[in-house]
C-alpha cells in the first residue's frame, strides 16, 4: 500500500485528490457530537480518515470508504452551516461532515463528486 508520506520514494504515485480537516458527526451509542478528523480522498475514489494529520502514512486509517456510486450533497437538516453528507452505496451508513467555510465545503463536494462519478 502506498500512502501520502511515500510519495518521495514513489514519484509516480498520484497525489490525493483532496485532503484536509473536516468535522465528522459521531452517532455511536456512547459518543455523540462532532469530531475533527483528517480526511484524504485518494485518486481511486476511496475516502480515508485519520485522527490527526500526522497519522497519514504512519497509521492505518480509522476507516476507508468507497465513494463510487455514493449520494453526496449539502445537508441543512442539522441546522449547522457548511454541513454535507455522504451516503455510500455499500452499507447503511450516512456520514455527515462539517467544513470550516462555504469555499472549503464546495472544494470537498467537487472532489467527492468526481469520485462518485469516475
């Protein structure tokens, strides 16, 4: 597996399409709320996320989700600005993300849309 920090050793590896911090909604039985996580959208259409930016390339991602065929769009149901959701084709999970600005949200939506429709 080739990850972000291996790019110098493998110069032909494509850089991730999009990367950055987003807040992800947590809805487990124990924890509820928003957690800041480091997201990396790879060229192969898989979205990886880590607890921290420094974990990319050093640790396994907390989760990897295939975006091809997913439903992606702005979400206003939570009453919070810059929220968008992702409903992957596989599984019955809905991811809610919150960006820091409208521009950042649009950047992620455009990148994810390309992964959804390769």
